[in-house]
C-alpha cells in the first residue's frame, strides 16, 4: 500500500521538523576497485581454513577482496519535503535539476534513478531535496553519487517503516546505481554510508558461507582506528583536487576489461594482498607500510589503465619531492587526489606547496556514516 506523506510533512514543516539524513563520503585506498561486482566474484575463493577471523589481524582473509573506507565529513544532506498528494520528486540543489512523477509510473532510466527509489518504497506526496554539505565536492572521487543513492535509500526506508535491513539497502543502492547506468559501482561507498568510521570490509559477493540470511552487500567488518586516534590519520592525509575530472565509468570500464585477459587478471590478482597490507598498516600505525601499499597499488592500477593518472602527475611529483605520495581517489575520474605522508611535518610542507596551485578539500574523519534527523515522522 502506498504511504501518503503530504499532510504529515506539511505538519512537520510548520514545526521546522522535516525528516532528513546526512550521508557522508569516504576516502578509499588500496583495494578501491575490489568492491566492484565483477572483481568481488572474479577474485574470491573459499579460504582453506574457513573465513572467520581468528584474531584482530584477520590474517585468514588476506587473500579475499577487501576495501578500507575512511568516513569524512563531506557528503550530502537529503531532506523530505511535502509535495502534492499522488506525486513524488527529487530535487538537486547543486545540479539545478528536479524530477516529479506519479508513483507507479517511473520508467527505469538513468535520470530517474533517485525518484525510482521513492517509487520502490511506495511513497507519495514527498520531494527529496539533495544538497552537498560543502561546495565543490561533487565528482571528486569521494563516492558522491553512491552517497546520494544510499542516503536516499536510508531516508526512504525510514519513511516506509524500515522494511529493509542495512545490508539489503547496500545491495539496493549499489544495483540501482549501476544497473540504471549512473556509474560503475560496487559496495564500498554504500557500506561506508551505513557503517562509517575507519573500517575494513571483506567482501562476500554471494553472501557469507553458513549464513543463509546474507547476500550481495554482505561483508566482514573491523574497526581499524578508534575515534580517539583519528588525529593520527588526519595529520598524515590530505585531499587536493587536480582540476581535471571525467566520468569514473571510463576508468572502471578499462579495469573491468583487463579481467578478461591473462596479463590483466594476474595484475588484478595482486590487489587483495596490497589491500591487506594497507589495512594492517593502518591498524598497527605502521606508516611506512601504508606508504608502500599505496605506492605499489597505484603502480598496478596505472599499468592497467594509464589514464588513471590523468591530471595527477604534478601532484604526485610535488608530493614525492617532499617524502610523500599521492593516490587518485575512487576510480581516478573525479579529480580528487589523496596525499599521504608518513611524517606529518613532511605532509604539512606538501600541503603548503600544493595550496599555491591546487584546491584543497579539507575534511575531518567521522565515526558515523550517516545521521538521521526528525524521525520517525509523526
């Protein structure tokens, strides 16, 4: 049955209590293509000694596809506002777009991907209004489209009475975004919005063996850095925008094709171990190991797709000249570049140098992937 929200939202508006969600972006690192559906499936093997971790190192999972997500305080606010009964809509403040449709009459095309989510949840009389928390962070390799998609799923799920679990929302958001042609995506950004923090995700493309209730979107998760230690990461990481952006799909498509030839597959198969080294470097605060894993992972990605470094080579060169390194975020299409320095003083010098040419995207690390406001709706 359709849930008509127009009157309830009008009442909420008079009390300045419209429901909303703030969904946060993420920094990724080595492992940042292993969450794609094809990579999860192509590189996953049943571990010989079982998959359950025996200690905090989770050594038994080191050969499995994994990604480390670091939640940051950029992202998107999504507010549910009243709309005429019998209609649903989505408005983007940044992109200046608005789509309004009748429930049950939303065709499955790219432009409708967010309003289709409202339709799936059988909502009516509601307009979702999306606005970035910080200007200039869209299309920066921070997972913005997945953040918006997952945030929309979370808020729609709340307004519909929570029919789906968190893992089901991850699967829904990922499949909607990719299958509607918005972007080639996996499950890391979606998982980040659900769980947040500095988190290690080990991917299970068909669900966790022995857990019949699990499925696509499932992961084994471990907190690598407690909130009290976030300052250690914040003093060693920075984000700059290269000024060059292109669809991340262009880069991801090249990597996907490389899975189908022997040379490309062998290179991709080296990634899970490097992702594990990055994970352990963060957990143990072994900053040289973090540095090495980033460097090697970037070399492999560049060999597979030289366009990955488009527009980023000067940032890399300036960083290396002062003892740091750089890593294009996401697929490398958005223009956002992560700069890492094992020594905070060296990173500070790099930041001073890069600020003369490039725009810095300042951030703080967040323990939560999203925050809800004014819910449940009365």
